[in-house]
C-alpha cells in the first residue's frame, strides 16, 4: 500500500512517468513500433517475395534520393539515411539558428545464394524508396511438374 500526501487545494499527484508515457507517444501508436532504442523514428518497410524477385519498399517522405545509402554485404541488405538541415535568420536584435538531424538504418538478412547482386535496382519516388532484388535463375521458384507413373 502506498501513502500519498494530499493537500485540500491540490489534486492527487501523478508520477512523472505517467505524463511521459501518455504525452511522449504518438496518439494512436501505443506500442511504439516505429521507434528505435534511441527514440528516433524508423521508416515503415514492406517486403514482398515473388517467384522472380524480392520487393522492398521504405516509406521515407521528405528525403531526397541522395540522402539514402543502400549496401549489400554478403547477404545483409542495409538501407540507411542521414539528413541535416540548418537554418539561420539574422535580424537587427538577434540571430536565430535552428538545425535538425535525421538518420536511420535498417538491415535485412537475405537468403544465402539466392540474390542476383548485379541486377538490384532502386528508385525513390514521392517519399517511397523501392528496391527490386532479383533472384538468381537457379533460385527462382519453378512451376509444379507433373510426374508420370510407370
């Protein structure tokens, strides 16, 4: 049982963590799935596999295509971005400087000996980074084959 001191003219005290939890989260994202361990937002990613290739879509509006770095090291695909904005306003009585820094890194392990590394393509259109990662010919899913019974 906890004892809480009450004054007649004050409301019941709530722990600071309550307000941090309530007001520190996005309104409808109570599970905080889009935050990293450093409390920076991570872009949402969709990954789709077809018989011919993998498709990766990263939702990252507000960036430019030059802000991204996409690397494939062995079977580890890494998508990262860094963007820094600086703004200075100088007036007669003051100087106002603002800056912001955004960065993220997402890594995905692809199946071994499946990806055709030489033919990976990427494009960034309307806030969406789209990667097409083709499979090697021998790794492509083949249609079912009918086997005759002798």
